[in-house]
C-alpha cells in the first residue's frame, strides 16, 4: 500500500510492525527514546493518547515531508493501569488480577505530519476465563510477557486458551487499531 508521503512507525513493538506489514503498508521504523511518565491525576483512558502524542512530539523539530505514526496501549483493571511487568512475580500478580474478569484495553494513536496532528483511541473489552496457577506459570515461562502491557499478548497461549470473548477490535488489544489507522491514512493513499 503506497502513500503519498513516507510513513514512519515510531515503535519497536514487533506486534505493531507485524500489523502494519500484514495490512500492506510500506514503512520504516524509527524510535526516539521518550519519557513515558504521566500525571497521576490523568484519567486512565486518556493516558495512551497522551503517551502516543508525547512520542510523536519528539519528531516535531526534524519533521520533514513524512507521516509519523505513534501508539501506546494500556490495560485497565479497576481503574488501574497494568503496565509491563518487571519480573515473574509482577506478571503473575497481573494475570491473577485479570483472571475470571473483564478488563479494558485502550490503544491511543497519534499520526503527525507537518500539516496536522490526528489523535484518537480505541477501546476493547477483554473477557478472561478463570485461569489456573498452572496456566499462568506455563504462560509466563513459555512466552515471557515482560514487554507486554497487562502481562499478556492476545495472540499468545494465554489469549488462545484464556480469552473466550472480546468486544471490540482484536488489533486494538494487540497494540494498534488498524481499522482506525487505515481510516486516518486513507487520504494519503496513492491509488
């Protein structure tokens, strides 16, 4: 899929790269290390848009005739953001917190050019079955989900056996609401 401007995916996430590749986009990857802290007063649903915009703003001063695409995904349980786990104990605690419950996944997106900045988020509700200790331990040992918000990947073992239902986009949970990205980039398509 050819766009009228070069597309830069500002993410090292293998899942985001896979989604963009599978959707047919030509893109390069460039990441600028960014401070991802945010105010504790911020509504949890606003955090991913804020972080996506913060990442994009790092490109502003050197922005040429290109499209910068940034995203951030958060997992929310009981109005608390479950970030990436630092170790096995944190991963186990997060998965137990989600076990047998519904939680929210919100992915915020910022698409920036010299002319405009587009911000949006997409929300999906994820239903987890009651997970056994064995399933949690096996998943953490096998998949090492330390680079994943909420300690899981919907496309991994735990998603395959532990998520009987979602309401919303699978790709939002995976890290990029590609249907919304496509809509935002459609005007740049070269047909």
